[in-house]
C-alpha cells in the first residue's frame, strides 16, 4: 500500500495532458463482448479499473492486450462464464457485463457491483430495462442472474436519468430483435462514445446524446478500431487545481464543451479561462469569489467534480453552498478537509463553505475516488506536508496523477506505507 505526500504552496505552471475517459473506458471494454472479432480501443487511461475489466474479459475466455494506452480485445472465444464473485465486486462498472453478456449470450450471472460508497446506488432501472427486453432477472445471494429465450426491442422510460442504465440497456438492445426506444435517457458524452463504438461495430443507434435513443437490433456485430474521448472529469480536476494554485496552466486534450458548466463557475469566481479546439488555459487570481453550485445530470455541473470543487471554495471570499442532487451523501471528504482547517458544515445534501481559510497540511484518508482528488487539491493549497492514504481509490480513476502534477510544478510523490501505518488506516 502506498500514500501520496504533498508539500503545498507551489505555483502550478505548464501543460498537463488529459487521458481517455474512465467512465467511457469502463463501458467500452464490456461493449466489445458483443463483437465476433477483435476490437482495438485507443487512448484508454492506465487505471486500475481498466486493468480489472481486462482481467474479467480474460476470465470469460477473451483476450485483452493492453500496453497502457491501446487495448486489443478479442471476444471471439468468449463463453457465458458466471461471475458471481471476485473481481466484479471491485468496481461499479462491472454492471456493464450484465447488458453485454445478456446481449451476446442471452444469459449472464454477475455479482452485484462494488465501487465508491456514495450512499445508495440502486440498479433498478437497469433491471427494469433488461426485463422490458424479455429477460428474467433474479437476485440470488448477491449475484444478478439474467436469462432470456430471446431479446425483443421495447419502449423503456427511465424513471431516473441514469448513465449506467442508459448504457446497459443500449448494450442489451443492440442485438435484440426489433426496435428499442429509451426515453428519459442520460445525455453524458460517455453515452455518445459508447454508441459510436457500437455503431462502428455495426449497430444501428440514433439519438445518443439526446433524451430519446432509438436502437434497431442487428444480428451481428464485428470488430473495429475506436478512439476514446478525453476524460472531462480528469480535465476538470486539473482545471480546479489550476484555479487553486495556477499561474498559467494549459489543459491539453480536452473537449471544452464537455466542461462548460465548470468553466462558467470558475469564471464566476474570477478565474481567467481561454478555450481553443482541444485546450483550455486557466490562470487564477488571488481573491476568488464564493459561488453556489448544484450538481445535475449532464450538461449540468457534474457530481464527480463537486468534491474537488469544494476544496477550491475554501479559498474563496464569502460563503459558498455546494448541493449534490445526484448523490446526497457524497460528502465523506468534508471531515478530512476540516482536519486541514477548512470551515465547512454539511446540512442535508449541501456543504456550506465559509472562506477564505488557509488550509494546513495533515494526515488524511481518501474514502472514494473523487474524495481523493479533493484531498490532493487541498494538499496543493495547504501550508506544509499533507499525507493522503487510500491511494488505491485515486488509482482507480486517475492515470499518472502524481507525475502529471509534478510535471506542472507541484511537490508531490508516492511512498510505501509502513506496516504500522497500514494498521492505523485499517482501524480508522
Ligand atoms: N439511480 C437509480 N436507479 C438506477 C440507477 C441510478 O435510482 O437503476 C440513481 C442513482 O442512485 C443516482 C442517479 O440515479 O442518484 C444517477 O446515477 P447513474 O446511474 O447516472 O450513475 P452511475 O451510472 O452508477 C456514473 C458514473 C459515476 C457518476 C454518475 C453520475 C460510471 C462508471 N460511473 O455512475 O462516476 O458519478 O454516473 O454522473 O460511469 C466517478 O467517476 O467517480 C463516478 C462515481
């Protein structure tokens, strides 16, 4: 086990290159199960979620060759192996194996997914979609069993706008008989990316990126080559770091339209931002203004940036309110920020931040992926040394975070934890 150490206060300057989108990658890899010949995905992030999904692809008889950026996946010899336990429990996105295996084999057994603890994260809308397509779905001892004689297109209205359910239903529907219509679909860029891969494989999908998606089932999907979109949440994390500590930081390999809600909030705080085709220049000012933020489905402010943004707001003058309408309990980072001298209280699904506070270095623990990003940003802003445990959460979603931040001037490094420290973290 390792920890991240940061000596705060260094100004950030230079260019940081964004990797491929984690939340696309974790859907694109299972989507390849639906093809009958090898698929190449370029620009994948080198994160543990991708490596774990690669292992799962191999467990069901596929091959997964990953060089840290490009993966070649051969699904031709895959079998509907049950996956009730083991690695499926390590990540949330293993639920995409349900839709993809159901689509290809008309059956699947997948353990209920793990992932970040952000309060309740039901998958009832995924199951409602599978059932509408003709699958029988049961929950037996913590694993979801899916079986269908055949899958038939259906009209599915999602009660909750869900990224996961939208993608999972697309995966199950692309090889179903007839037309599927998903209404009240999520519109995140990652959904368009998955639809693009599936279309390149031969699927017939219209409307991805709008709230009505139409899928006409096809009999066969074949291998292709696909380039993943840049990670808007990783880009946003570095934009926030730059707003906190940056002189002039260029974020490279980003689609500015994907982070418009963040750009608007940063400008409201006084941060200077310029955009071009695939780069964003962020230059900060000393006296940032407090702002209120409410997380919403895309194109609203992303819940995944709420935690890192809260760290930035500790530096702003005045009172800011951050409300998470997607995950009402996504506030585990707040206690840790308080330990670092932040003035924050949580009321219901809102965090109320009064600033400015000069953060102080401390020993803290990341409880989930984006809490980890929030603590890294806090560490960059703090006086003195910050030590962050729970690095395995950060490694699930950020490729080369330490190297990228060191590359723009941060004093940040990783160290092995001693046995005593590991014990302390486990007991905390
Ligand atoms: N929901 C239901 N029922 C369902 C599905 C979702 O009630 O069947 C609720 C959830 O509890 C939540 C809301 O609907 O309140 C939205 O959930 P959604 O299904 O959109 O989330 P997800 O697909 O499980 C993805 C990302 C998350 C990100 C959310 C919201 C992946 C693998 N994960 O999760 O990313 O926070 O969308 O944008 O794509 C992260 O990257 O740190 C992360 C947690």
